[in-house]
C-alpha cells in the first residue's frame, strides 16, 4: 500500500473526523456502546525524532539477545552451572507442572516471537517499565496505521507494518509460506479478540497466512495433529498456535493440556513458548544484580549490556529473608543510607518514595496494571500495607520494587467527537514498539503511543487517553 496514493488535503478537524469514521469500530470494547472507538483519536500520529526511532530500533536486537541470555541463565541455574537463586526466583509461586514445562527440551531454545517493551517517554529519553511477550494492541495499531495511510500519513513501520511483521514471524516459525495459524484467545483475554480478528482477516485477505481467531474449544486434538474448527464447519490442520492466553490461567483454558501435548510432541508450533520464566518482571532485578553483571556482560557483549543498563530501571525483588548484619540491599538507600531491611523504607516521606511495587508475573494481578502501586501516591498506612503484603506473599506472588521514572509532560491534540472539534490536553506518553522476531532478528512493525492525561500516574489504555501510531518527524519528541 502506498500511503501517498490516498493523500487528502484536509484540515486537522477533517482528518480526525475521517479517522473516527474509518477506523473499524469495536477493536476494543467501549464503555459507552454508542462510541465507535474506545479511546480518544488524534488527527495525526504521535511525532518521534529520527534519533528516538533509531534508538528504539536498536533495542529490538538488544531485547532478543536479552531473552536468549535470560533463558540460558535460567537453564544453567537449574542445572547448577549458574547461581541457584536465578532459577529459584524465576520459579517462585509456580506449580511443578509449569516449571517442568519451561524446562522441556522441545522448547529449550525458544523465546517469545513478539516482543513489546513499554517505554515511558521522559525528559532524558525513555525507560522501559516492563516487557510484554503476550501483548495486546497489535490489531488496533495495525488498523490505525492503515487508516492514517489513507490520509497520506505513513506511520513508523509502514501502513501494513504490523500485518507484514506478524506474517513474516509466522512464516519463519513454520518454515513455509501461507501457514495455517490458530490465534487462540481465552475467555480471560476476550477483550483482545476483536482486534486479533481484524489482524487475522487482513492476513487472509493479503494471502500472508491462513489465520483464524479460535476459542480453545475450537481446537480439535488428534494424535497426529491439531485442527481448527472454522465457522463454516471445515477443519484445517494447524501449523502454529499463537497463544493469546496466560500461563497462570491454564486451568481455566479448555484443552490447554492437549495443545501443550501437541506442542511438546512437535505436532504444532506454539508461540510464545510456554515458558513462564520469560514472563517475569523480576528479570530486571536479575539484570541489575551485581553478582550477575559479568555473566550478563559476557553473554550480551559490552555495548548491548550498556544500552540495557540504561533502558531497564533499577529493580529489586521484595524478598523477606533477612540478610547478614554486615550486608546491604545493593543500590537501595533510605535517607541517604544503605538499606539492609525493607522496613527502612517505611519512614520515607512521599517525595522520597520514587518507587513502584508490582507483582512479578504468573498472577492475574500481574497484567493490566491491576496490582501496581505507586509508592508516592500512597498514604503512610497504605505504603506499610503494600510492603507488608509483598513480603508476606513472597512465596506465592513475588513482587518487585522498581524505581519510578516520571513521564515528561506534552501537549496532545484529540478529536472531541461530541463537539466536532480538535482540542488539546496535557498528557504523558507510553511508547509500545512491536518487534517481530524473524530469523532471530527483531523487525519493528510499528509503535503504539498511549497519551494519558497528565494527572494520571499510570499510563495505560483508558477512555480519556489518546491511542495512536507514531510517525517520523524531524522536530518530534
């Protein structure tokens, strides 16, 4: 698709109206059923400078290397050839069958094939608050980029960058053109079904992949293969299952054991791989752990290690076990003094609590910002309760303490549909680049910008946020 072929000479208001009326409705469920789009629409994508885009493209390869290194260190730790606490931390709170699954030889080298870091845009650049390997938003970003393209505006990654990148990833995994793909969406992940149906439809229409969004009950198991039961009654043999369900929710996903059995026995390819240790936020704490620095540096190489050291915020595992009297928690201070006990953080004033507490993973609280607590938003009593809960639930739901970096303030236009006008608000930005791993290289398919009102502490999809693609502009952010 050539974006210039659709160029129109429209005002910002007319562009916004066109977007509002052209973006397929229902990609995300709106709170008000009368609204076509669940979020605010901007008349143009979010502008990024060439330097910012170049840095984002560079970290794609760094993140592929990071996942490979994390996976190797975990397996080495489990074998006893790397520090034991790596596997100990990454296996916390997980039942034995999940741990065994992660260590299966069948999945030994596998890493996520879609990588989405959440980048908070700051005055100094950006920092990654976390990584997501089962991300939402792909279909929404793809539809947005395609619609902007019809206005003659090319988003980063191109008007069809999401579909092209996703298709290239699928073909690479299947080692064939036009693979048959089942995008399996669980009941818990149902909010993402519509946008993934849009993506599957685009893949079929462009003959990139025979992709179908399936409920788990639509998957048919035989000893030889897995099949998809389609809406027209046909059954097709699946080459790939794209897993759009969480590992902590397996007991609530019908036929999950059969899908995993087929993947283990090479009847089907499953991506992302069922490896819970690659979905833990405490991986950032392991990266910053001083005892592991040489291992990370040797595996990644000095340049990638240095870039990731500035990309990942300081992070600690909230481990309640006492440390020896002469020891400290590395890098953590309270009132200018080293900390050896988490409770030393209790007396910090609000202005000193530049931290966020998060469940690490393998929990219904670990996605969608459900379990996140921003420390300087809490009263002292709430702060104490947050720390106490984290320490008490360490064995079941380990949590991390992470340095909180405040997003920069920007001015953002949006289309006020009710008043049929373009207005502006003060906001803060989260950038979500989507990298598709093809032949072990990261391909950038597009960047989703979420601009939340400046008074919101956590930036995520919400009714009064702008969600848009990004484009390259010399005077951008």
